[in-house]
C-alpha cells in the first residue's frame, strides 16, 4: 500500500519570551506624599459636608415641625452625619498611615534652607532700637536749643529798639499837638470872618466911594 506523502509542516515561530514591563516602584517619599495628598482631599470633603450640614440646619430652622418638607431634610441630615462620621474615620486611619510612612528613612524630604544674602532680621531690630535710644534724645535736645535761642532773640528785640520807638512816639505826639494848634487857629479865623457883628466877608458887595469931610480952619485970636 502506497502511503501518501505528508505535507511539509510549517516552521514553528520562535517562542518569544514575555516582555517584562519595567515599572519603577514608588519610593518611601512618594508613599508619604500620597498619604498627605489623601489627607488634604479628605479635609476638603469634610469641609464640604460640614457646609452642607449648616445649610440643612438653617433650612430646618425655617420649616415648621408639622411641615411635610421637614422629613426629607431630616433624612438628608442623617445621611450627611453618617458621611461625616465615615470621613472622620478615614482621617484617623490616614493619620496612622502618615505616621508609619514618615518613619521610613527617606520618606520625609526636608526643604532646602533659604540663605539670606542681606543682613539678618535682628540687625533691623537693633538698628531701630539704636535710632530710638540715641537719635531721638539728640533731636529733642537740639530742638530745645533752637527754641531757647529763638526765645532769647525775641526777648532782646524790644530792649534794642525800645528807645527808638519811644522817641518816635514822642515825635508823633508833638506833631499831633502842632497840627491841632494849626487847626484851632484856622477855625478861629473862620469864625471871625463869618460870625462877627456887622462884619462881612472881604470882597462881598459892590464898591462904594469914600466920603471926604471938610475941615474948618481954626479961628484967629484977636
């Protein structure tokens, strides 16, 4: 019996080794920072829940006891309280995780210290105290000295020109007396020309001829 020739088998593909995906394992610092981020998120959720609870409390104060709107608000309040309790438990567990992660060497990375290039802050404090304790008394003493000098100059001013002012005052008084005398003389003359008996002002009226009287000759003696 003749056997049929077998078909040639296809060459088998070489077996590929599984490719290992290299993944960097989280470091202790990454784990510590992850727990801290979780704590921040839990604190944000707790703040939101507490804010919602305050809103529900204010709404319950506005709703009367027998109102049908009070029941759903009370149910929501119970749910909010349970969620706040759960977040508190998670925060407590997170605090324990953070404390454990911080105990691993290299987890807590200290921030580099900032090097101050200028003078230390204490220098400004000492400088201010020095200015207050030294310059302030000096400035007060200098101001008092200027004040005393000015007051002495003001006090000496009348003594220097007192005599001159006195003479000027006497001259002014004498001039006033002379002016008063001149005024009295003018008033007297005016009264004579205007108020005298039978007197007329000079130059008033028409011109009249002067009468000439005949003079008799003296009789001769026998």
